[in-house]
């Protein structure tokens, strides 16, 4: 009986630690300084595009989705800034 309880406790402990791990690809902690800089640069480079193409969208996720949906219409500096921000989101290779 004690062995069954010990096995059950060990299984629960392992399951709990698996849920405590951050998701693959990051996203569990605060943004890196590179990500913060890339986000600020994108906000500046895409300000006019955001006003023209995404007026009325909530700042953040909705605006980013709008810019992606209108990728063929955004300015070259905005496209470059978006690409740099996406690169900053990727975990380092290795």
C-alpha cells in the first residue's frame, strides 16, 4: 500500500513540474532588451501605416495582426521593422 502511495506521489510531482516549465520557444519571461528595442522601432516605423490601415484597432495584438493582414500595403520601413521584430522573437540558434 505504501508503495502505491509513493508511486502516485512521484507521478503527481513529475506532472506538476512538467506544467511549471515555460513553453517551448520562450515567452515565459520578460522581453529581452533586443525585443523591446525592436518593438519600439516598429512602432515608430509603422506609425503612419497603423494610422492609415489599422485605425480603430486596439494597440498591441490587434494592430500587429492588422499590419500582418495588410503586409502588401505597408511601407518598406515598416516591413523591415516588422521583420526585425520577428527575428528578435526567435530564440538563439544552437
